[in-house]
C-alpha cells in the first residue's frame, strides 16, 4: 500500500515538473527533483527491509539475548547458558543452572525482546547435592584462589571459567585468553579430590566464533 501511495505521488510531482518547465520556474523544478530523490530513497529503504527482514532482526536479537543472559541477577560461575536463534527468530535456550529461578528468569527476559517469535527453554536445573556443592567450592578455590596463575580472571563480575558440576563430574566452560590457560585450568581442576571426571570445554579467545 505504501509503494502504491509513493507511486501516485511521483506521478503528481512529475506532472508538476512538466508544468514548471513550461512556465520557466527553475526553483520549483529543483524542489520537485529533491522531493523525487527523497521518495526514491524511502522506497529503496522499504524494499531492502522487505527483502532482508530476517538479517536485520536476527543481528538485533543475538545482541539483545546475549546482553539479557549475561545480566541475569543470579547468573554465576556455577551456571552456564547458551542460545541459538533459528531462521524464524525462535530462540532456543540451553545450559545448566543451579537455581530454578535462573531458568525461568532467562526465558522471561528473552520473551520480551523485540522480534523474538518464540522461546524454547531447554535449560537444565542441576540436581541438589551436598557433595556437588562441596566440589564446586573446591574447584573454585583451585582455579581462582589468590595463589593461582588464573587469579586474574576472578576479578570479573562473572569469572569467565564456568564450573558445571553434576553427580561428581565437572565440566569447565567459557573463554580464556589462550590455550595455555585452558590447559592450566584443566590440570588444576583434575587435582581436586573426589571428582569422578573433568571435561575441558574451554575456548581460547582466538578460537571463539565471531
């Protein structure tokens, strides 16, 4: 409907241009051509938006989802969240958290983002376990204690090496400066007594997908 309206307006302006050329009114002629240029640009912008709506909105959604998840009030070092934006702008949430409220809060925040068509919440709430809690504390100290080479990472509001513990098994997730730090974190985690297994899923900054 908007394109038809612009086309009609262009026809009217074109007639006005013809009349003003005949009457020798150059100022009106310049004004008319400026109006045509503005309308042409508007039509081009509208055409681009119609051809690429998913490209524009998907970039916006990715940025906003990342921000909302990172700023959840109880999202911490013992949680891990990730997401995927599907072609229809459905957002799939995945990960593991220690609090049920973190799962529900993540979904509620993402639902409010403009352009999100649907939210699929596949976040898992880790089971309650005093032994897992003990291992979380021991792993945190092994990685982030003041005498650890990785202590510099502890200064961030949410340290980048996330410690996910389930049934006595730990997984390290997140982004570190280099592969040496990733390997060091793995070795220090393996030194914690009582763990059945440690999986190292840390990624160096140079390996991080853009």
